[in-house]
C-alpha cells in the first residue's frame, strides 16, 4: 500500500495569488512526499491529479444582476475558479519485448508441461517440432 504521486497542474509559480499557493501547498501535503532517488517503479501504482481551471464569467445575466457596468473603472470582472480532481491507477508494463517474454516478466506463468525447455515456449515450438 503506497501513497499516490501528486500532480498539481496550472497552480502557477511563486508569483501566483496567495489563495492559489495555499491550495497547491495543501494538496501537496495531503499525501507523503515521494523520494525520486529511492522510489521503485513497481511502487508507483496511483496518480492524483489536481487541475486548477480559471475561466472568465461571460454570463451577461450575472453581471446585470450584480449591477456591474464594464465601463465603470471600479468594475471587477468575475472569474470562475475550479479545481478538478482525478485519481488514476497506473501499471508499468514492459515495452519492446515479445508478448511471450512480457507474460513471463509479469509473472503470468504459462503451462510449460508439454515443452522441453522455456526457450521452446518463447520460440513457439512444441515437443513435436510444430509451431
């Protein structure tokens, strides 16, 4: 049981607004830190993505109800800010190897009772010599 890798997207840098910095730090501290130098690839099973989205509110009805006038110098356009949270399960699989070798690496042991050697399984040969 290992903690997920935390990814914070679009939270800005040191110049971000204080509430955005606070959210980023809070999300990062919800899970233990991952030491990149010592972590094993097999231990990386999950990823949590926090995606910060900021949109300008273009709904004219909201602006008129609030009594806002775009030409007014004190008018402040509204922004809609959301944090989208996604949780992914990940699995590392070998790439660039034969499917039969990949199955052996992933500990999916095939029935080798009719073969003389594991090399026969990889090459596709049976005891009769037929593929």
